[in-house]
C-alpha cells in the first residue's frame, strides 16, 4: 500500500510499522483485583498490527483508583499480569504503551474504604454521577492535596513505571485527557491557588528522577 498511513514512522528511538495508533479505550475486564489477564492479552494482540497500541487507563497506586475493574501497575503481581499482554504484542512485532492514570476528583470514597479521593483542590465535579463499587453515587468534594504530599504522588508515578519497565512494554503514556490529574492541575474549574504555596512565596519544581528532592524555581 502506498498511502502515507501505511508508511513507517520514526518516534525517537522507535520505528512504528505504520502510522495507525490504537487509541485508549477503557475495557474494565480485570475484576475487583485489578489484575491484567489473558483476555486483555488477547484483545491487544489482536490489534498489534497497528503501528502503536496505547492501553486503557492503568492506575499507578491504590490511592488513585476511581473506575471499577480497571487494571493497575503498582504491584509485582499486576506487573506480571501485564507481561501476558506485552509478550503477546511483542510476539507479533507490535509496540505498546501503558497509559498511566490518576483519577483525582473523578473518584469516590467508595473506592477507598470511606476515605476521600485526593485532588489538586477541594472542588467537586459539578454535574452527573459516578459508578462506584456500591452503585451510582453523586460526586463528592475531594480532599485537597497538601504540598508536602506532592513528592509522594510524583513518586507513585515513577515507582508505578518501575515494574512496568521490568516487564518490557515499549513505554509509558501519562493520561492527560479532560478530568484526569494532569488536566485538573491546569484548569481553573478544578484547581485553585494553594494557600501553603502562597505562604511559602515560591513554587517548587519536582524532579521526576528524584521526587524526594524538590527544587525552588527562581
């Protein structure tokens, strides 16, 4: 085929066999344990002729769960489960990125044993309801993330990637669509100036390679 769509594409050090990318789609096939399984491996392997596969949202710690039966990547057992998928995709010559997910305020205390979901600010989603393990519920006001917690949250993203790397997917893909943690930090309707940051008089930069060592931005 001569169409540019079917021509290889160089993505940094990767060569995609074509320019077709499987967009992330939530499948909810893991059950309560959130363990990736053979059914998921078959699903992605069947689509491995695309140039790149991007998985459904994959939560990086227990604290950030907010969707029933979505997969995680924060335990060794989960990472071993993902190996079923990555091995199946790689065996067919495919490339796959795991989409890393922090649900933020789009979660509910039913996912966390009664503890409030954590988000950039204590601002709830204004409309609709959320599907929880106990059925549909109104959205709740989340707990605002403390500035002292930022290194831990950043660390959960980096440690969440560590078992992923060991199990050899091609790479990670941070989820940044509307409603996710990345999006919420940049939108006025879900994030407001943090009082402790204002009192400190400066903004700190968190180094992803060393999240325990924030640096002051001059």
